[in-house]
């Protein structure tokens, strides 16, 4: 699904043929599929309205108007039949049921980066709350939205919460001014708290491994710390230095080369195909000899939100690899072997990393850097793919299809789909 101002366009993922076209009341600012892909919500925050469309019954429609309370966020519950709207100034979360048309209210949600988290099985929801200048967490049962547990957290300014994939442990971490991560059980007991250091900028990003055995914490000190699920103590830490010295690490460096054109083929004026090949550069990877010096940027110490520390990290679906990005070294992706707890591969790009995402089915990482190429790494090697087409298609984000057979590439105004051929086993 994609939106063009006030229109919602639903296409076939394999052929990109338009299946449905819906017209909303105002410019769409956010869209989200329900978990079963039968409904899609379109949020218009300026108007405080959410419209829901049905794929099975195109004539059916639903409009939710928050009125004077306003609207700043909207999302589906895991069952795909309830919509959670957060009102302006985070006064409350309103839970709307599409089945019974009933409404539930959750008071005092906290305005933080990640204030609502659902367990993977969709049974429980945790909400970060702020009341009387203190942080709390409430856990709700999603079947009837009844409160299961309510407890205060030992945080100064709670920044985010995230469930482990098995739904047994909830991680809650403090603002970057205070290095603290707390781990709670489903009944609200504090299992453990972890603090790596004091008096310096703290946690920037976290990621659970798919097996729930590891919790990776990215910090402003350019390190990733891995906690284990038995004692919740640190088992190792990964440093991101500006020079790679380990001879067992493979360093792929992106290089650009202009294609060679035989002078006999040159004609004037040149044909369109020849002209495009004359002026386009081709990108490929070279394997660099270790030691390798990476492009390091010294952050401005007198600015807010300095470009430093581990800003992105993600585990591969098979639990074998962890991909990280250190914002001080913006052009590089680091891939760590989780079984050996060692650095495995470094990808050094020509441009800064915008986004990366693992294939949901296998250890294959797609990377984009704001140009018209998509880069794919797997343990077999690394490849650079040029997006064909007229003009400059600058890829700023990407998203895998759940089958792993295709990849949606998004620029500021357009999108295209990259189809990957499945290898015959």
C-alpha cells in the first residue's frame, strides 16, 4: 500500500497492479496494515481523524474522529480489530474496537520514543506512564484491555520499553543522560538492572535477539554490550574503532569505476543507451587488506543529539549475526558473529548508511546509502545493485517482503520493488 496525498493505493506485491484505490478526507500522514492484512488504517493527524478501509469489502468504511482531543499517533493492536489512538499532549490512549464499537481509555501515557509495546503473541501490552513526576509501567491483557499489573520504575526519565520475543521479560531503559536498563517479569518483578558507567551519555539503541537469549545495548561510548538471559550480566562488548586490525575480519570496500567504452562504438550524437553508460559509474566491492582505516567523524561536543555512538543495531533472523552502525563512522556497517562473539565482516560504503534490514527468512542484509543503489550482504559475499530507470532514484529506506523474495525501496517521492530470484536447492 502507498499513499499519494489523500489517496490510498493498494497494489499486488508481485505485479504492482493497482487492486484498490481509496480516497481519504485529507492528506494521509501515516498508514498501517492490520496483522491479518484485511484492513488498513490511514491517519490524518492534522484533522485528528483515522479512516479504516477493508480489502474484502471495498464499500465498508470506518471513520474515527478524536475531535478536540487531537491525534499524535495511531496503531493497530495485534488482533487487527482494535485501534489505539494517542491524543495530543499524551493525555490518553483511546482504544477503539471495530467489532463491538466500544471504547476504552488508558490515562497518562508517557511522551517517549517507544512508550507502547506488545508481546509477539499479541496477548499483553505494556504502556509507559508518567504521573506525579514519576515513571510507571502498566501491563494490560489485550483480549479485554483489563489492567494486569501496574508498577513504578526506578528511572529518572523513562525513554523506551520493549518485550523480549518470548514475551517473558520487558526491558525498560532510561534517558541518554542516565545509563540504566531495567528488566521486569510479566508480573512486574524487577529481575535485574544493568549500568555500564556513570556521568556520561548512556544508552542510544537496544535490540533483542530472536531467541530472547541476548540483549544488545548500543551506547554513546561507541560500544555494544551483550547481556545474557540467565544472569542478565554482560558476556561481552563489541568496540567500533576507526581502524580494523584483526586479520580474520573481511573488509568489503565499495569502489566506483567508470565503464570503458570502445572508441569504434562511439557515434555522434551518441545513442541513448550509450550515453547513459558513458556517464554512469559502476559500483562494486573490493576486499581490502587489513589493517584498514575507516572514515571517522569527530562529533560536535557543544550540540544536542551528537552524531556519535551506536545508532542502529539488528539481529539476523537465525540468531547468528548482529549488524551495527556507529554514528561516528557513518559509512560503515559492522557484522558480528554471535556464535563466536567476534567481528566477522565490515562493509565500508562511499556514502553514509541511511538504513539496513535483515531478510526475515535467512541471514541476508540489505543496505541503502541515499544513492540509487541497494547493497546486499550474505555469508556468501556482497553485491551492489543499480536501480534501473530514468533520473536519480535516491533510496532513503527499504523494507523486505515477509517471504524474503522481494524488497521495497523508497525514495522521497517514489518507490520501486526489487525482486530476488530464489536459489533452487
